[in-house]
């Protein structure tokens, strides 16, 4: 394995690392942007004589290596891994670290696709799970099964209710039980939050979202911390690396290149997403048809103090509920013009969706079911006044 594969040592601020970590000018041409190595196999200098550690692009590809090094530098981990989707990365982590008979504590407010993975794929494999509100440390402790629980799985902020979990406190709880803490950092992005610095062991991302940032790529990333000390998991980096290659759901070179491009402007975009979200929240709080606004930047949010401590800002995701109920919520989603009705999030364009019927339909009837009157916004980087005006006309018309 190439030494490049084991993380980059670039120093400097976040934006500097996002632009330079793992992305030195090409040695052959001087190109300042990492080339797209659209290649499946590599010439060997004799049998087993790999150039730079490259043999076959499922195992390693120079464009993917650059992305993986960049992610390791941004999250402050030992090694990064890039995947074909966020769920592919999550599945690889779980297959690498769990065996049938193990147990996982999962959030009561998890992304529907993640819960489907646990409930429909891992349960038949023999891995059990319990659901707990991650903002309640005592509930998490109660959900842990001594000797059986191997992972505490966390999203913060959560999708779609914007719940907040105390990463540092949960790391202590998990480690005391001999379990790892895995944090899905998709909603915050590495710019707003760095879970490994707070004690988490592994970070996952859907790079489709803020890291890619332009709604033109599907991808995932995993970063493993340096020096995991939980007994039995000290080799987590090697296990994830082995399973990434064995399962093969890796990021293709063009997809890796697109995410690298997105990371270069992540700092700028997250500031604008946060600016715009704050203005949208202010508008929603004053509208008479809105019954609740969920945004961790609000002092009234139950997780505000924790979010202010562990996040740089509060991000571009908002959810809110309507007094008139589900039917009106569905109609509002269809009436916006600047906000596009669609799933996913984190792109430069603003999106609106109805979680109960769209992204979270897979958890209907379970403990993770979301409110039927809930609307989720992914606030983009358009002019904030236009976003507010668009929501106002939709709510005024149908509210």
C-alpha cells in the first residue's frame, strides 16, 4: 500500500487544507488540479512491482487517493476512504467492525436510508440494534448491552429534526462500554464540525451533499481517527481498508474529482448556507401558520448550547411544522419556485421536501417516524431575500 494512502500531513487552516491536502501539482505535467485518472489497471515494473502502490483501481486510484488524503486532513484522522455513496461507506464500516451477534445503538432520529440499512440488511445478518435519543445520555447508557454493544451510531445534527447530540459526552459513554462512537457528519460538513477532535472514532459522510455541493455527484467518505484505543478495534483502519477493497463500492475517479472540486469551496459555501438559513429561520418564526421551527442556532432549541460548543456555525438545514397539518405541508412543497421540490440536500440550490412522504418514507410506522406536518429545507446560496420571498408567497397562498 502506498504511503500516500495513510493520510496527508498538510498544515494550515481549513480552507488551505481543502485546496492543497493530497493535491500537489502533478509531477509529470505540473497541472495544479489533480488529474482524473480514468484507468482500471497499471503497468507493473516486473511482477509485483507497483508504481506508487497502484495495481488495480478498485484497490487504489490516484484521483481517489487525493480525495482520501484531503478528507483525512480535513477531519484530522489517520486515514480517509472514498466510496460510491454514503451508504456504501456506512455499510463497509459496519461489515468491517461487526460480526453476527453484535449490537449497535442507533439514533431515534436517523436518516431513513441508514435505518433501513440497520433494520433490513444488518438484522438478517445477525446484528441487532436498539434505538435511543442521542441527546439523552442516560437513554443511551440504558440502550447499551454490556459486552454486546460494539458501536454507538450518531447523527448530529439529525435528519430531519435537527436534533443535537453531545459528541464528547457520547464518546465517553461509548468507550466506557467498550464500544466505538461513529458520527455521521453529513449535515454539518467537516467545516462546521470535526467529531474526531471531540473523541469520536469514525466519521462518515454522504459526499453527495455539502462536500460535493453541486448536486452532480453521488459519493461517500469515511475517516478513521488516529490511535483508536478501544480494545479489539485498534486495527480499525486496516479492517476498513481491507473491506473497502473486498466489497468494492469505491468512488470512481471522475466522482472523486468532482468531490475534490467541491471541497475547495466548502468553507465559503458553508458560511453562505449558514447566513441564508439564519434569515429564513427569522422569517419562519414570524409567520402565523408555522407551529414550530427546528434549527440548532435558535436559543430555544434544546441542543443549542451543545451545538454552539461543538459547531463553528449552525448550517443550512432547517425543518418546520405547520399548524394546518400534512395536506397543507404537501401543498406548500409544491408551491415554491426558487426552492426546488426534491430529495437530497447540501447543493448550491435550495431544496424543499416533505420527509414523511419522501426521504423518510422507509421509517413510516417505526419508532423513527417523522411528523406528517414537517417540511425540510436545504437552504442554498441564492440571494436570501429571494428565498424568503419564495417561502412567503407559498405560505401566504396555502397557509
